[in-house]
């Protein structure tokens, strides 16, 4: 049992701790007062500001001009000014006067580096932008109604040059003269529907490829020597570009799926990873 003196000391200590904040009323006085404006917002007026804090001045980045377009139309076959120079030469057999009627593809060069006008035509269903070549140059497909779409493209304030895209310009220049490559990359048009890739890969075989597969942004084919594949594929409106490429091989990460291990593992009524097995270890103790 506590002694009376210890009990009194404990009571005084507890009361002293409880009432100690009241003895220092300056800590209960706020450093700032709140005022309420007519809009209901609190405006705090701080009595003293830390001199180390200050408002940094802001600086805008507006007013920098965009680089003017060069007026050059640059392809893998060469660069030219379409107003004053002829396009790079391609073999006559890869030129087709009715290519636009068959594919709807055209080259277009804009006057301004603001491409809003062309993208608005795409959103309205007049054209599809198939490739952005840079410097105001595009590959487009003109969509039906052709007459109405061509009328909107006939805008000299926006368009500097508009011309048909010949089949030869869809082929890498290394493939135009002599072809020593047996692996080719075929870039399908961006407006090809998802269901069209299987049909395209089948048609690539019919064009002369020995093997072919297609993804959303790339097809790869293998061709034999003397094949007419390049000539046939270049005239197809679903193909934007053909170039030589190193062979792509399947990595081990997807071998399980290709070999069918995943489907066997999913359909099996038993485990294939050893789970659920019981192992007994016996040691006779004899050396």
C-alpha cells in the first residue's frame, strides 16, 4: 500500500501535467486569423512570413516559331522537290497508270506544318493516312466517294503537291535491280481490318512466297530465287512497303505455346509439374 506522502505527490504530479497548457496561454493563440469573404472562402493572414520563402517568377515558353517545311519529298529512292524536279526513276514494269483506281493511294505534300486539315479529312471519312513520311509528306488512301474526296483535296492553300503512288515506290530500292534476299518484310496498310491479315498471308503465298505470316504491323515472307513475289505484291493495295529483312525466329518464351505444351497442360486431368506427388526417403544408416 502506498504511503500517504507518495500518494499526495502522485496527485500533484497528475494535476500539474493536466493544467500545464493553461499556464502558457500564448501557445493557445493562433498565429493567423481566419476571415470569410462573401464567396465563402477562407483568407488566412499570417502575422509573420519566413524571409526564406518567396514566390518564384514564372516564364512562358510561347512564341518559338516552328521550323518551316523544306519542300523536299524524301523517299528511300531519293529526295526531290516535286514542284521543280522529277521523282526518282523506277523500272517501267513497276509503273501503273491505273494504280490509283485500283488502290486509292496517293502521295501528298502540305504547305504548312499544321496537319490539322488533313487529319480532319481523315475524321470525316475522306482519306486514310497510311504513312507519315515527315516534313509535311504523307501517304494517303482516298476513300469513296472519290469525286467528293478529291474535290476536298484540291485545295491549293493546303496542298503543295498531290500525285499517284506508283507500285515501284512501295519497294525498297535494293530489291528493284537484282534481288539476292530470300527474307522480306511486308508492311501492311494501317487501314487493313484485323480479319484481313489471315487473308493477306494466304495471298502472299499465292504471290510466290514459300512461307508467309502476318501480324498487325508486319508480315514476313520467304521467297525462292526467281520468284515473281515482289512484282505481284507491289501491285496490291494492302501493301505499303516491302524491304529485305533478317529472318525472325521464335524465342523459347513462346515455344511452349507453339509446340502445344500449354494446351496439353490446361486440358490434362493430372498434374505435369510434380505437384501432389509423395516422395519417401529411406536411409538404412549403413555405410
